[in-house]
C-alpha cells in the first residue's frame, strides 16, 4: 500500500506544497513567540522549521491519499 500511495498521481506535488506551507507557518509562529526578534532569522532555525514542515506535510499527505485509496477499494468491492 505504501508504494501505491507514493506513486499515486498528485501525491508528491501535494506533499511538497503542504510541506512548504507547514514549514512557513511553523517558522512564523516560532518567530512570533520570540517577540519578532531580528536575529532569529538564521539558517539553523529555517532548516529545522522546513524539516518539520517536510515531515508533517508528508505524513498528512500520506494519510489523505491512503484514506482516498481505501475508500475507492471499499467502493469497488
């Protein structure tokens, strides 16, 4: 099922888009919690926010497409 979900049309595009959105939102939330501190903008903080965005975006996309494929399988039985 993993290969089927990963190879589904539109999965990678959706996962990439969602990852970028999650990473940007996470970075902005962290920056807001620091009081919009200027030196917060460094490569380390940006890297960790984007890494967390990639991980969460992939798993949310996987869950969405897995549910979609399961629903189609159940409908076709």
